[in-house]
């Protein structure tokens, strides 16, 4: 029984989410192999070989992998699938784009958003926006799994000494081409890997107020900035800041929620945070039910005062 983790990387280094997926793969039993499919991705393959617990790195080089196109990466995974009992992806935009293609072509049921490995064929995953946990057993010969990264500690990035095996890349698909990437520039930590996150809600009232009130606090804390869906839908914050069931799932050391009522969809994305601080003038706001520290106050007074005291 051997597991294959599909690495998410930028051709130079591994994304942090891959380390969480490797931890999950190790709990499935047997050896853990990692597939690094990229162009000029030798550095990423070398980094994967250093991860503790990895027995082998499969390095596929090809121009079709340069931008992580799902059609091409899925084809490479399918070429290897017969050798593995478990194929794991991090439940990121990258993993969620490829895993269903692999599961469909293998004619197996995908097990999504796994937060705990009970045994080689039994897994836990949240349902109903995290309000219930389902225990799922898969009897498929090959288990295709996406891993919620907040459910597993990252594997140590050093200490391993896996062998790197170079593979022949599958032919690139002629049905999909890469045109361009529009990447939002951000000097702050990446939201899903940040240790501190400061989030704002609809109560901020406008994009101008959102930035005026929240940015100084985030600067003082060295934090990433997040937002509720209501704030994003209202145009107060960009889409890639959205935290919640339909946004990003985060679990920082500190999560500061300002003017966020705590709708169930938002709580599903941040309730695994180690320490949650909530500032809201509504004493009945659901956010207080998950907060470690709650302040019933007007955020326009409380947040600047907090910032000034840091």
C-alpha cells in the first residue's frame, strides 16, 4: 500500500499545503511518494526529497506543466495511478481543479476535504458547513482524496532523504492552453498560511473605511487581511481575502474578527484558529460563541484604540 501526493509548487519551491497533504498520506499507511510535475522544477523536486517521511519523489518535466494546467497534470497522475492505493491532493484551488478529473477517469468516488484519517479506507470530513462530521468509508481500489490543510500538521520540510526518479512527461493536451496569469500583488503573508489574520465584515460600511480601520491594525500585527463574504460581495475587500465556506479555510495562531457577525459559512472557514478575538457591538452575534476573547464595542472606536495600544 503506497500513497501518492500531488505536489503544489512554483517550480522553485513547494507550497506549504503540500506538507499538510504529506502528513495525511503518511497516516494512510505504507510509503509516501510525491509527484512534482513542472517545467524546470528540479529545485521543487529537491525540496520534496528533503521532506521527512517521503520515500520517493517522481519528477516529471514538461512544458505542459509550466503553469499547472489541470488537463496535463491530471493526465500525468493517471499514468501513475495504477501503482498507488491512495492519491492525495491538498484541498486548494490547485488540488480541487485536478482531483475530480482523476477520480472521474478512474471511475471512483472522490473523498473531499478530509480532516482525519481513521484507517486506510475510512476518513472524516466536515458537512453542513462544519456543523457535523461525516465518517466516510471508501471501498474503491484507488482512493482519491483532497485534504483540508487545517486538519493536519505540516510535515517537517527537512530531515528526509528521498530518491528522486525522473519520469517521461505525458503529452500535453491540445484542448487547453495557458494564456496569461493575473496575479494580485500583496506584501502581506498569504492568507492560508498566515500566523495572524485580521478580518473585517460588512459593518465597516465601505472600502475606504475597511482600509482606513483595518490596515493599521494588520500593519502593527504583521498580519494577513481577510474579510467575510458579505464584505467581499459589497465590494469592501477583494475576492481573494474571503474567509469561509465559499472562500479560504484558515487556521492561524490568532484570528481577529472585526464587525463580523459570525454567519455559519464564515465560522466554517476560521473556527479552527488557535485564538479567536471578536469585536462586535451586537452582544448576540454568533461570532462570540466561538471566540476566545470577545469585546462588545463599536469597532470604529475599539479597533483604532487597539491599534494605538500595540
